[in-house]
């Protein structure tokens, strides 16, 4: 018999990696996008960030990692823990490590905001909220309040025209 059990195991191992690391997460990510629940979005966004980090570390330290016996097997096991629904490792990493850092920063900013400022933030896109949060961190809530008051003042100066455009009030 020309094919040994070891050859079959190596070939299965080679096929399992891309399926576990890319094909299944891609499918699950698409399903998460289509679902109305936030938890699966967190799981898969966190997975892709961690997978990118794994890939970057592996790219940078490949000469060293290639000397570690069974490195690919360890990596496959770690990725399996992150990916498989029984473990939800990526969500665990997010909940226990990332959220503590990000949540503390968001809570600190939120504690400094007035209800009116929170209302304005809730009307913004997530990207705009992040930019405003960074601005508040650097300049304080008073500076944010001045910008909001200035924008409101400018908006009051404009009057709508019948065709939907705006012009300055006389």
C-alpha cells in the first residue's frame, strides 16, 4: 500500500487549517451580518481581529516559529478554540480583555456627558461617535458643548426653501 496513515493525517491537517481558519469563519460572519443579534457580530469581528493578529505575529516571527515543533498544530488548536461555537473563544477574549479596556474608556466619557450631549451622540453614526469621543477625551465636554451650540445657532440662521435647499434668513 503506497499511501501511509501518516500521509493521510498530514493531508487532512493541511485541509483542516484553511477550513477552520477561513471557510467556516467566513460563512459564520455572513450569517452574523444577516442576523439581528449583536453577540454573533462581536464573536466574528473579534475573531477576525485575533486571526489578523495571529497572522501578523506569524509573519514577523516565522523564522523562530518554524523551529517550534508542532507550531501549526498549536495554532490550529488555538484558532479552533476561537472559532468553534462550543467554546466561543473570540467572544471570551473580547468580554474578558478587550471590553475591560474599551468599556472603561467609554464609561469615563459617558459619565462626563450631559443628557443633551448623549442625545446628540446617539444621533451620530458609530464612526462619528468615535471621533467625538476622541475629541472629548482631548478637549473636554465643554469644547463639545461649544461646537454643538455653534452648530445649533448656524442651523437657526438657515431657513428651508420650497425646493428643499436652505438659505440664510434675513
